[in-house]
C-alpha cells in the first residue's frame, strides 16, 4: 500500500458554478444605493414586475457638486408589491440588488439595478416636540 497524501478539496475558484468563478460570485455583483424616483413607478404584466427611473447623486468631493447618475430600477418577486404602493415621483429610497450596465442608443451608458431589497424613506417632516415652548 502506497503512502499517499489525502486528496485536497476543490478551491473556491474551481467549486461548482460558473467555470473559473469563485464560489461566492453572486455576492460580488451586489450594490446598495440611495435614489430619488425621477418618475412614477410603472407596472408591467399586471403587477408581476415594475420599473422606475431614478437618480443617484454621486458625491465627488468637497469642492465639486454631486453628479446625477440616471438609473433604472426593476422590481420583481418579493419587492414589487411594496414598490407599487410606496414609490411615487420624488420618493427617496434605498435599493440593494445586482447592477447591470449597457450601452444605449447613441453610445450613452445605461445602468439598471435588479432589486432584491427595498427601503422607502419617510418624507414626513418630524413633528415638533410637544414639550418645546
């Protein structure tokens, strides 16, 4: 009987999934952004999914104004019902999901987030403290 070293487990790079991709490749393409709805939400296929055009204001430093980046958000599965009831034009919300990038007509960049999580921020002004004189 030969004395052989034990077989090594497959590395993360060769684990099941896409060829050559790490085992946790799904976590690499996840992004969380705060956005403002630039339009009303649009329902598709009788509410099966919905989209909204939004703006992300990227901070570029103390001495530069923020840069507005247009992003389309696609809601489906467990986020669509909440999105349809909570998002209106001007709503401020946070979305977590996967990011897609494409080049649209005339060579302009086009970004889309496929929403896995959604949080709509309240736009109500804080009520004054009852004890304040």
